């Protein structure tokens, strides 16, 4: 096969490779491609979402013990952080992960206009779109707000026990938004809950204020009794007659601390 190279017209010049590389490098400085970078903010109460944190793309918020407001850095600070990349039309998706049990209201600093969903609800992740609209002026639009998942399944039949008096393992009482635990084959067992610290280890994604339902089903010959442990506060009826179940709402209230509130009962056969 013969390749025909056409004649160049007078005045036509090939681009020098070195010059082309230099041009591409200049274009790349104007089109930033940021890798996601998480910024942890643990301020108690009102905090500042710095330019660096916003441009990092991921912000994890902890520390507050009541509803609070976080204010973005100024448009001027964002321009400064972007440098040569501060061009009109620049945009960046930002996620704010609220790991507190309280609402986080996002406010705009000077030059930043907030719209859309502006409140990150407790234990949720919100997505925002940051856009540069002019010199030192930006918009921050709240796009979505989704609760953080504790478990990957809705319901789980957890590991059963053998009906003897014992301390339950975490595998026996966690696993799904509705977890079923069966105690069987014994007589009058006392079932002690796992340590609150062990619950934290087994539930690394569970945040303060989040909860799930634990159903304990007693198929032993007589009554079973639920016993508290370090880190727990239990309310309601803690005895479970034979062939009976009780539902408990398990809530994380802080580091290594949980409540178990008995909310319902029924019979099984």
C-alpha cells in the first residue's frame, strides 16, 4: 500500500513539538483535575469551611453537641487557593459528611451564594456543586442529602446462642437494620449484652443518634433475662417468656455508650 503525502500549501508550517508541549502545559494549568482530599473539622459549634477544605472535595464534620452553622471561606480566598485555575465556569463537586447527631446549616462567606439544600441533616452526607461565576464570586448549590448507612442489609438472622447463661458476642446482636437473635436449647438463661466498646468496634460506621431494631426470640423452656453491661442503659421489660420475642431499639448515644429501649413483644411457635 502506498501512502501519498499531499503537498503543503505555501505559508503552511508544522508545529514544533516543544512549543506544542509548552502550550498543553499552559492549558492544563487552567483546567484543574483535583484528586479528592478529605478535611476533618472537629470544631464545637460554628465552623469555617476553608478554601482548601472546599477544593479538597470531601469534608468530615464532627465535634458539635447542638445544631450548628458552618460558613464557607470567601470568594477571594477561593480565588487565591485556585491560583491560575481561578477561571469563570470552574466547578467542583463537594461532599459534606455530618457525623454529628445535630443539623449542620451551610452558609456562604463573602462572595459565595448558597442555594438548594443548605442543611446537612444528622448522620448524613450532602453533595454540593461549587461554581466560579466571576472574580471572587461563587455559587454553592446543595444537590442532595442522604443518610449514612449503618448496615448493608435490611434484616439479618444473627448468630444464635445455646441457651446457657452467657455474655452475647456482637455477632449475636448486630448485622441489619432489623436484627433477629434466637436463644434456644437451655433453661432460664441470663444473657448479658456485649460491652459498649465492643459494639463500637463492630459498628465503625454507626454514628451518635443512629439506631436499629434488635429482636430477641426466646425458645428456651422457661424465661430468659437480658442483662446490662458497661456502656448500656436499658429500659422496659427485660424478661422474655418461653416462645416469646421482644423488640429493642438499640441507639448509639456516644463513644461506647448505647441504649436499649424495649418497644414491642409477641409470641412465636
